[in-house]
């Protein structure tokens, strides 16, 4: 794909990457004789005058973030209707490239996460939430130091979508449950994304996988947190607890700050909450005396925690011994069905009475359908719809699609998509299911209503079906 020769005063040299929200170029800045990276956002993001002013205001805030772990923004501008901003060119590439080469050690992971956590904490104090933290947005310089890039871009994209309809912009694999649901996000959403990155660095893979991007979003909302020790058995058991705290579905149960996550990781990796570079006041380099005092104090804490952990596992083992006895007491509930040879045949006398016919006009209820959230993924609209478990569904428009994603609490989760602003019908059917034990309670042609314990006339074709109108919004 061809790229422009110049953007503003910058001479474009090559394309570094392209995604649904932007293209990134390597360029030369003649005014300062330096290499830079330019991120160009879509033209349509400036179609509304209100958004234009919002864009300029937000990017000025982002450009004002000055921290040793945040990629500095040099310039902001607009070229032929396209907004862009200019950053330092990072020659070490993204974290995603390093993850593709294999798992990280616990110590290397802790060192990288520590620096990223400090940059996030600084931005959070300035009132800026990243919203799209992922390995592609963690870049390394020539010295191997990590930097966070693309602060606030997801928020700008959300604002652009919001001008035509509600929506969420982000990366499904790293999206917090509350962001996936379209709820308000705070600093702990970035903590969740950082936890996903930790999981991926230590295990070599993302915690949730699905056939579709929306399927991944659904898993972040409803699936249990995976056991990282299954994918990397060499890790200390404490790492699993760190992951489960960082990825808690309820944000109130997560680490309150990214620094708290980094400290927990450091404690397991180094036996100390702080490394030589960890200082929330200055950002870098504690004095030797401070480090020594910190290590001495934490050594005592570590011994106490070790005793507590040993005690916990001893107690747990004792509790586990009790489990067979508990199981034994519940055995009478499990009834083994005898063979037909030893089981007397149930004879129904011809004079056996059927259940009474229902007095009232009882009809088959229609299935309950709910639209739970809406998200934009690679500029394609998705909506999540839940229907009763076991219900069937049918899409009436060939341009649209709805696919099964998961089942949770008696509900089936569907993700539906299609072109922006498409409106189409989704037919959902949940006909009554008659257990075998109830089949002979009514005369032929009638149906037993277990709710009211009476018989009703067989429902007509299409009973238990309903039409739900899906209205996709714009991305």
C-alpha cells in the first residue's frame, strides 16, 4: 500500500504498521535532524466540529505527559483532514515482537512491568487512563528500556464513535470486563490489561482464546481466570495468585494501582517489593541505605509470610483429608439405575386417570432476549445478545451474522455483527420441553404443563418463538 511522501514538515521514510484505528510511519524531522514516528488517525474522526476541538484538547493532555516510561509526543497536527501526532522513534520495536520469540523469565517480566507500572501510575495521577494497553503499545528504545505509547487514543476513538452511537473501542484480548460491557472505566481497567500482559509474558499466550474477536470479549466477561501454572509449571505458586488478583472480574478485588501489581511481582521475583529502580517519588534509583533497610524489613515480613504459607498448606491438607468422608455421606443421593432384567416393568392401567386439563388459557411463553453490550472491533460493530440456553436462533438477513459464543447461568451468549447501521430480525425459538416422566400424563395430542401441573392443547407451530430486532450502530 502506497504511503504519503510528506506529512506536514516530516518526510515519510517507511510504514511501520497499520491497524483499524491508525497507520504509523517512520519519518525524518528536518527542523531537529532526528528520526520520528508519526501516527495518522482516520479522516472521519474529524467529521464533527465538536470532536475536532475535543481531539486537540485530549492530545494536548497526552503530549503533556512527561515520564521516563512514556514515549514523548513531540508534535500534534492535521494534514488534509487527517489528524496526526509525532512521537519519538523507538528502535527496539514492540513488546509483542519479543513475546513472539518465547516466554520471559519471571525476573525479566518483573523488571519490565515495574517500569511500565510507574509510567501508568504517573498518567493516572494526571487523570489519563490508557484504555488500550497491550504489547503493541509497549515499545523499547535502543538500550532495551520499555516505554508506553498511544495514551488516550482509545478514548479519542470512543469519542468519535459516540458522535454516531454508543460504542467501545479497544483490543479484545486485553479489554477489562467493565470496558467490554460499556461501563465507565477507571485506573483499574489499565491494571487488568497489565495483568493480561504479565500472563502473556510468562506463559507465551493470551489467557483467553476464541474463534472470533467478540468471543474473546465474552470470555473476559464470564469465563473463569485460567491457571497460569498449567501453561508454565516452573513458576512459583504465588504467581497464580498475582494473576488472579490482577484479572479479577470485579475491579474492587483487583490491585488498586499498577504499582501494587508491580510490587507483588517484584516480591516473588526478587524477594523484595522494590528493585533498584523502583521509587514512586523520583521515578528512579533508591539510595543504597534505603535499599538495605527495605530488604531487611521485607526479609522479616517474608519469613512471617513463609510461615503463614506453610501453615496454610498444612491446614489445607488436613481439610482435604476430610473430603472423602464428606463424599461418602452424600453417596446415598447417587442412585444407580438397575438393569431392565431386575427392574419390574411399570404397568399403566387402562383406567389410569390423566392429569386434569388446565382451567385457564395457558400459552407457551416466548423466550427472553436481552442485548447486553455493544463494541467496535476493527471498525466492525458487534452486539452481544443473550437467549435461553437450548433455544434455537436464525438470522433473516444474509448481510448479518449471529454466532454462539458461550453459555453462562442458563443463558446462551450470541455475538451478532454486520455492516454499520444495519437493522435485521433475529428469530429465537424455545419450544416447551416435556420430560420423559411427563409424556404419559396427558392424552395424545395434548401437552403437559409442568408449571401448572395440568394438560393443555398441543401448541401450534411457531409457539415459543419470537422476533428480536437487531439494530447495529456505527463504528
